[in-house]
């Protein structure tokens, strides 16, 4: 097995093991988000909204796991790695930096996937939400490309935030809640108007959610663009973020070596 | 003669509110197969030098070659050949076991699974950590963690390893185990090189083929420990136990080349390096005039520590 594949598997391992070995996450990452989902669902029920809106909420709630993982498990990750002394060991090793990020992303997708599936399953059972999967391959393609695109964005942020300590943490905090709104986690994003929707589409989860809503709830989803168009845009975003991540990482590592910011002063 | 490290006119400054010069015009050559020590007080520039040599930091000026490759332009050729371990590091993931952590880091160097397992088993045994192989890292003690870190450094079978204070804060038995392993590892093959920084003079004296004494970013002396001690022939070393007093002004007494002091039960143990023995009478007067009382005074044979005190003017710490 080539070095970089081994490295990616090695870096993914703690995340995969973490998801399986630490059952405490079920409370914090599944049961607590269900309370948030419940609040939206009862709100929609009280308003007499169409039942598909309850489906939007469950879908959005499940995808939240990936978004949170991208912010805290990717974008801010190098901040924590630097704090505990891992970053310098990663950078001294001969593996490609993209292999390191790919390992983080693959492990993150697995752990967030387990959380998302649990949320989806419980949401469907508890709230009796119905979804119809008429084009499973299309849905799988949209889901997969959405994941690649949002993790590609996370990889780019990880590179950019590599040298910034608490600033990275603050930016992740800043990105967390507003994205729930502008990306339409719990409602069709078209409701925000064409300009906000278009601007929010730079964040892949916006178009990914919109496309999945259309594929699961048909016309009730009030889609922003045709699904095929959204898939093409998502593909472009995925490639763009991955390429940007590669260059950003190379640039930031060089800058970090020059300015002495790859390690903490006491390390 | 092949050199593992060739450092020439190397300088590194950190700019910020104030510019701090961590290394200034450093020249150093370490031969392949050497166990080389870098001695210096806190802030002397040891860790900065290791960071440059391990490709984590770029020099401000000058050049550094590691195993024939330049740290600036050829870092990717250096990295497969080296590894580093710092004393007191907290690397790895607490939820993984010791064995899993070691395997993970070995994968970053592309070590095949079966080879990694074999090496990990051998190293766990050599460092007496077999019984903790399947313990989660967050449950093991500081000393066990440090042994795991050192194993991490050797599991990739580097040609050159940097050990930055590897025995810092460890108990006597663990330190001895580490020292024995280090010595055997270097001697086992001609092409293995080890650069060690340590606070413990005896450790450097016992282990190193050559040592460099560094202070304020400059190499003050470099050579085998015996040679550095020989340079002390013209000087005399005294050890004086006293009641409590402030020994700092002693360094200003005429004829005193260096002073180091440690706390002991009765007060202070002061180690003095004198240009000639006649200066001791002025030292005694200085101690008494500052309220100290001399409990014992002995002339001793010079050690590496005395060579260090003579060159730096103070002890480590």
C-alpha cells in the first residue's frame, strides 16, 4: 500500500474508532439534536404546515452532523492538533499533507455518518415522517458529491486556519449558526429570496440539501434550481475546494515554517 | 567522512513586538553514526536548532543540510529519514491504545502493517511497556507516556533522530532504560545518528561521542566530553556547602569564571570554577560578608558540568 494511502487510513482510524468506542456521543450528538428537531417539527405542526416540512427538518437535522464535523473536526482541527503537539509530528512526517486531510475527512465522514443515520432513523420513527426515494442513485450521487464538497471546504479552512489559534475557533463559532439559516437546514432555501439563496450556494450544504429535498419530497420541496444543475455546481465546488485546499495548505505550511508558527513557543 | 548534519552560518530571528535572535551564525557538523549532544540553558537555542533541522522552521539566514539535503529546498527528501521526540510531549490520541497510537504514527511513514507490528512489539518489550500495550493512552502515567513517545520516534527506523530532553522529569530507572536503548540503537548500525539535547550533564557525558555547548544562540564549544574537560586543566573546581545566602554576586568576585548553585537541606551547594586556586579566599570572604556560613569546602575533579559553567558562566536551569 503506498505511503499516502497508509497515512490517510492511519489518520482516519482514531475517528472511526472514536465513533465506535465512545458511546457517550449518542447522548450529545443524537439525542440532544433531536430536541432541536422536535422544536421545529412542533412549530410546523402548530402552524399547520404541510407534512413535508417535518421531513425537511429531519433531513436538515441529520445533515447537521456533517456540517458540525466540517467546522469542528476539520476547519478547527489543526488548532487542537497544534495544542496537543500532534501537528508538528504530522508535518515532520513524509506523508502528503493532502493525505492527512483526506484521512481526517474520511474518518469524519464515518463518525458524522453514524450520527446522521442515527438522527435520521430516530427522527423518522419518532415523528412518523415519510420520505419517498424514487431515484436512489441520483440521491446517492447528490449526497456523495455534497459530502466531498463540504469536506473539501473543511480541508481548505483547515489549511487556512492552520496558523491561527483561537481565531480559527472563533470563525468556526461564527459560521455555525448563520449557516443553519442561510443554507436552509430546516426550510426550502428559496424562501430567503434569489440573492441570499445564490450567495448561500457557495456553501455546498445549501445546494446539497436543496437537491436532496427535491429528490425526497418532489415539488413540495420548492427547489432552488433543477437537481441536475445543482449536482453539476456541487461537482464544480468539490473540485474547486479540493484544489484550493491543496494550494492553501502548501502556502500556509511554508508561511508557518518562515514565521515559526507551526508549533507553540513552548513545544 | 559523511556528515549527517552540516550547519553553516545559521541564524534564526523571531520578529514580533521585539526581535528575538534565537540562533546566531551557528556552524556545526555531526558525523554519520555519531551520538551528538547539545547542551545549553533554557532559551539557548537548542529547540530552535532542532526545529530547523527537522524541517519545522526555516532559517533566517545560513544553510543547514540534513543527511545531505537542504532543509529549505529539500525538506521532502529529509522527512522519510528522520524522526523527533520531545520530552513531556502530549502527542497522540487519548482514546486510542498505546499500540494503536504507535501504529497510527508508523503509517504516516508508510511502514507496512506487519513490519510495524513487529517493531512495536519489540520496542514495547525493550522499554518495559508490554503490559500497557492495550491501555488507552489517557489512562497511562507520564513516564509511560514518555516511553511511548520515544518508541514512536524509533518505530519508523529513522537514519537520524532528534531527542529533545527525552528523560526530562522521568524516574531514575526509566531514564536508565532510555539511555541504554539510545546507546545500543546508535551502536547497532554505522549509519544511525542521534542528536540529543539534555539538561542532565551526566547523561551527556555518559552517552555522547561529542557535545556542543550553546548559549544565547551561539555555539561556545564543541568536542568530546573528555576534551572539553581537558580544556579545564588550567582552572580549578570547588564545591562548597553553605547555609542559605544569595550566591549570585559570587560571579563578580575576581578570579571566578563561573558559579552554579543548587538548593540542599542545609542551604546551598555552590559549584565554583576558578581561574586559579588563590581566588578561593576572596570567595570565602564574599560568602561570609553576605551572611553565609561555610559548612564544607572541597576541591573536586572537573566534570563536563564544570566545563559548561566555565564557558557559560552559570549552570543549567
